[in-house]
C-alpha cells in the first residue's frame, strides 16, 4: 500500500537493509491476528503475489475475483487487492478470507508481499525525481546483523536498479499490536522469508517504478483513453494465468518487456 503520509510520522527513525537485524520478532504472531482482521482494501497484490496465490489455491484470477480478491483504481492503475469480506463464505466474520478458524494465515507459505513485510515498510528513493536523500533520522545509528552500529546513510539501498532507484526498509512505528518488550531481533531477509531476497528486491523496485512511471504517463491522457490501457496492464500481469510449473521471474520479465513495447507506441 502506498501511503501518502510523512515518513517522520510513521517510522522509528532508522533505515535497514535486508542483512540488518530489526526488533520485530513476534514468535510467528502466536495468539495474534490483529493485522489480518482489519485489512480493508490495503493488501494490494503484485504479480508475484498473484503467481503465488494461483500456486497455493489452484485458482486463477477469474476464479478469485469478487470472492477473495477485488480490483480498484490506485493512482490511475487498476490493481487487485485482497477483500476483507469473504464472499465465498458470508458466514465468516469480516477479515482476510485466508485467515483460518484458528486465527492463522491459511496461505502462510505463499502470503502476499505486503503481509511478509508488515510491520516493516519501504521508503523508496528515486534520484531521477530529485529525491535521492532520505530524511535525516532522529536516531543516529541502526543496528546491523552483527550487532555493530552503522550510519543510516551507509545502509545499502535495496533492490537498486541502473538508475539508482531503490528503497530502504523501516519499521512502521506502533503498527504491530504486540508490545515492543515482547519482541526480539530478526534479520530482515529472514522476516521476509522469500527464497532469493536479492532477486525479490529487484522485482519489487522494478514493479514499483513501473507502476509509478506508467501512472505518471497515463495522467497525460483523458480518463476514457487511459482506462483501457490500465485494464490491459491488469490483464497482462494478473488475469492472464502464470505457468505454475515454471519460475515466476522470467515470466514477469517477458510480460514487462511486452507491455513496455506497447506503451512505447503510445
Ligand atoms: S499485529 Fe503484529 S503480532 Fe499481531 S498478527 Fe500482525 S504482525 Fe503478528
Ligand atoms: S494473507 Fe495471511 S497474512 Fe495476509 S492478511 Fe490474509 S491471513 Fe493475514
């Protein structure tokens, strides 16, 4: 979820990279499911989430739409998010449809990136937009995985691309329901629990800036002209089934190249 808020209002004053230790460990959320119950439309899916959902549920986009997922406009793009109300099971209380009766995530291994990240957030840096420097943190150091202190300005930019676009991790202050004194340090990459964190971060950066650049570009067109393009992007990255027997990233790159070719003709 892209939040239009000042970072100073929601962060703990430190930036982290995937190799840093961060004080958010919560014993696998044992006994708590607070952040899975009031999701609203905040869990916006990316193409990797869609791929993972299709693997886990054996369903495609068309089988899940208006049951577990819905679409909405996000900054001119049309993107799917997890529904808070489970239309397939109206008897269930509101909350994520993948939350099981034990209060545990029913798709934990394949949960969306947003859920993997929480309560971390990402602070994106885009030198091409003149926003290279992060705000000065109020806390002057961040703990690295070996326990030594490192200056926030020396925290490596995660997922950095050829334009030096990337992001830093930060903790969204006060978002997790568990008190801080019950938590312990975990390495960011372990918290995310993805197979290849470096490749994953590159994908995150590529997808984030693809959406941002395309959204900015589409704003130059009147709504009737840009909506079919936004729908076509939804179709290519989400509706068109992925091959679950092959790796996600080459499939994503192929689709991205095709969409970029189409957009370059506009
Ligand atoms: S609020 Fe915190 S402890 Fe509770 S489920 Fe979410 S991440 Fe886990
Ligand atoms: S997908 Fe899993 S972790 Fe994410 S909100 Fe739903 S139940 Fe919680």
